[in-house]
C-alpha cells in the first residue's frame, strides 16, 4: 500500500502540536528487506482508533522498532541489520524527515528506548546494549558513547544460548533501566554512567525460558516478563529503589500446551493495571490476563487478526497488532470491564513490525 500527502507548513504544524489541533499520530515500522515500506506515519481517529496512512520513508533499511522523544517531535528507529544502526526522524510535519546519518550500534538491534539524554539500543546479534547521546534538539550525536556487552549463557540448544539482548525499558524514576536478554535467561538492572551503560544487578529467570519483553505494572511493585522460548509470563516483584527483581511464578499464555510453534512476542499492561495482554506468533492469538494480586489469570485468547503478530501496543482503549507475515496492522477495542479485545479494523502494511503512538 502507498500513501502520500502534501507536506504541510512547518510553523502551522508545530502550532498544531502545541494547541492540540493536529490529530493523534501513529508510527509504524516494517522490514524493508521483506517488502515493507519502511516507516509510515498515520493519523489516529480519536473515537474509533482507526488509522489513516499519510506518508512514509524508506531511507533506513529494516526500521523494525521505533520510539518517540518525550516531546513527540523526533522519532527514533533501529535498523535491524547485522551492521546495526539507529536513526532519528523529525516528525513535526506529515512526512518523516531523516535528521542526519544513522549512527552505528551493535549487531542486529531489535529494540530501543530514550533514557537519560541517550537513545539505548538492545543489540540482539552482539548481545549488547549501546548508548548514543542526544543533542538538546533530540537529534543524535555522530557516534555511540558506550556499550555494555552481556556475559553468560542459557540452555537453548541453538545460537540463542549466548547473550541475546532483546529489550531496554526505563524505570519510572528515569535513573535506571531494565535490559531483557533472551539468551542468558535474565533481566539486568542498569544505569548510564559517563555515557556508558553499566549493569548494577542481574536476575536469573528459569533456564530455557527465553525472556523477550517486559512491562511494568503502573501502580504496583510488579514486572511482567514475556518468555519467547517457553510460552509463559513470569511475574516478578520489584522494589524499584533497591535492586533485583524477585520471580514469583509463571503463567502460560495459552490454555493448552501449544501444538507446534508458539513464540510470544509482545505484551502490554492496561493503564489501570487490571489487565495484561500478550501476542503469540505461530498460534497467532492475543491472550487476555486478569491481574489478581501478585499473579495473573488467563481469561481467554482471541485471533490476532492476521499472521505472526510481532508487536502489541495499547492506547486509549485500543490494541494495535503489527502482523508481520500477513502484512497488516489490525486494531481491537478492549472491553473496559473484561479486557477482551474485539476486532475493529485493519490497514495493509507489508512486513509490519511495530506501532507506536504519540501522546
């Protein structure tokens, strides 16, 4: 699918951001090596959550994961290639504008986050976390300032038994971040010191679990870790002021033992903390969990609306699923009482990999 729009006047667009007159925006990443359009910009209907694509940019290969600057004016994208990189786009208009040359990071970056004046990347191929400093205007400094290389190993019989950094998530204080490593079956609590990521604590999860992504409970001391190699969610207790996570137990993401491939990919927690949703590739379902004290209860599963749901995003009552192999972004209305999502619509996006929305 192609979508083009005339560029708007920059001053008028900036004013729209300030006074709230511009529609909410969504940004969609995709794999250009599999036919994806690169980075797409879409308007979001405030009532239905429906997406309308405005424009795109394909000047960075395989922008598989995206993150917005806090003020929403700069969009960051990893280039998930063996020679990994991170790029910055200005998104104050209707077209994403690359602000400079992409900056080299580790191999095969799969995730990124804005943290403490830096963009951090989780480099799956090299098992590392890289920090790239930001200028005051949010653009990238020309070179990374430091790299944390993970150590250790897991129990997977393939190449995933070595360090495989998969996600970086800032903690609520903004002083530390959590790094998820699928290969070492662990989560690291880290900080950035003198421009370099450093590990403070490491929490071991069950050997062979293969943690991929995590999300924090908005109002309680809990972290939910989604495991790719054994389709479960590990609930951890975490006092953010004093160190490591404490694993409490695992809950399967499927009601029965998976028949064939089942690889969980993304999870989100509702803003009120009552529900957790996960996506699982292979079975191609969304799972709904009720939060019950220090545990989770699987409520139900529903079809994801496509094939191979790579990422899951929640905003304003709507769940967005990037279905990589069917080439679409599908959205669901989440019932506020039960958490059960109902399919509402979709758009075609070849090799879709993630969706992020501005505030």
